[in-house]
C-alpha cells in the first residue's frame, strides 16, 4: 500500500474517532440483548456467537472511546454539554450491565459480572449527576423542541440496567442480599419516576411542535425500549419476592406496576411503526446506515426478553407467543443493521474524505 493511501485511511480513522457518537455503546446494548433473546428462545449456538462477538465489539468500542477522550477531548466535552446528545453517554452504563448480564447467563461468571456491575454503578453516579447538574445550571438552554428527544430516555435505560444486573447478582455481590435487593428496588422505582417525567416532555414535544421526518430518528424507539427494560427489571424483582419478606409484601404492587409499563411499551409499538411508514414511505426519507439505528434494535430485543420474563414471573402463559414472534424481528433487525454497518465501513475507506459531517451521527 502506498504511503499516501495509508495516510488517507489514517486520517479517516482519526476523523471517525473525533466524531464518535456519545451513544456508540448502543451497539453493545443491542447485540447483548438480542443474544439474550436468542438464548431464551432456544437458539443457544447463535446466542453464544453473539455473546463472543459482543465481547470483541465492547473491547473495541472501549478503546476507541478512550482514544477520543484522550486525543479529542474538546469534541468529547462539547458533546457532554449538549443536552440533545449528552444522555447518549449513558449507553456506556447500560452496555456494561448488559455485558455483565451475558456473563451470568452464558458462563455463570459472577466474578466478572460483579466487577462490571460495580463499575457501572460508579459510572452511573458520575454521569447521572454530572449531566443533570450541567442541564440545570446551563445559562443558554435549548428550546424544548430541539433540546429533548428519545435519547433522553437512555437515562431510564441506564438506571434500570443497574436493577436488572443487581437483582441477578444478589447472591454474589460481597454485600448483604437484602441491601442489594433494596438498592435494586429503589433504582427500579427511580427509573419508573424518570420515565414518567421524561416521556411526558417527549410526548408534549411530539404533539405540540412541528415534527419533520428527520426528527423521527430510530432513537424514538427508546420510548418503547425504556419501558421494556423497566418491565424486565420489575419481573426480576417479582421473581425474587419469595426470598425477602419485604419484597413479598409488595409483590402485588410490583406485578401491577410491571404490567402497567409492559402495556405502555406494547402501546408504543403500533404508533412507532406507523410513524416509520410515514417517514420512509410518504416522506421518502432515504434509508442509510447511522449508528442511531441500534436505538431501534435494542428495544426490539428488550421487548422480546421482557415479555418472556413477565410471562414467567406473573404466570400469564398467553404472553409466551409474543417473544416467539418478536425474536425473529429482533434478529432480523440486528442482522440488517450489522450488514449496514459493515457496508458503511467499506464505503468509508473506499470513498474520498468528505468535508460534510460524518453520517455515523
């Protein structure tokens, strides 16, 4: 390869790192939860392949983001204070917890999962309070129609991911089981409260401000994905209710609350599909790969998993047919997105550098 060609490839890689989306770990979230959905549906070989693939992807993304933090700190800082994109950083927390959940499911490796859980808890505290502090004290604030979008619900997803992994690790974390369950329950309820607040603002933005086709990015599928992970977290607590008298005393409340959020997520699906048809068919929006597509794949996988767990925890057998169908939708969406990602990567290194903003945003 000629030195000039090598230099061009290097420049493209540097440009991609500099423009790396804060929500890039949504790829880890989506791949991880689709592997869990496949495992629960009996496709264990495919699920394990995705598990190992996700470990590689998680390592690569971690290295890339550390490089961005070190060598492109101004770009990193600008994203951190932009309220329309800053919640994307919480995909790091959710991604770590989902990888930890995979270690529990596929390898019974509670040691690695516990380390990841503790790391995620620390990052959650740092990111949640830093982001909310910046949002509150910022002098020049974006108007509602530009400042808030589906990405804000990643705050809920990251919060509930703490509950999901914490509940699964209650027997292994070097702390009191009751303490872990209490913390998991508290985090679960905080996530529910945050969803109610944020979805109210998001729905208000969608209903009373002009919406362009470009505004309805795949990230709005997190409207459903956030309640899906709330359902998964609630189902995990219900499954543990016989092991702690306090959890058992509020089991009815947990079941009702969990079912409420599952029903809400189910309600969102037809509306999101309809808006997608409007966007791509009637508005003729061009279908191109963007990293935000993983914000749609993750909710599909999460809805599959949470419905299975909900049916198991509350004993409603008629719900089992839903994950039997949705697992194929989730796997198909993941497969198409991966093909798009690799196609984008190939075109990136074949095409000449462009002065326009990178489409991975």
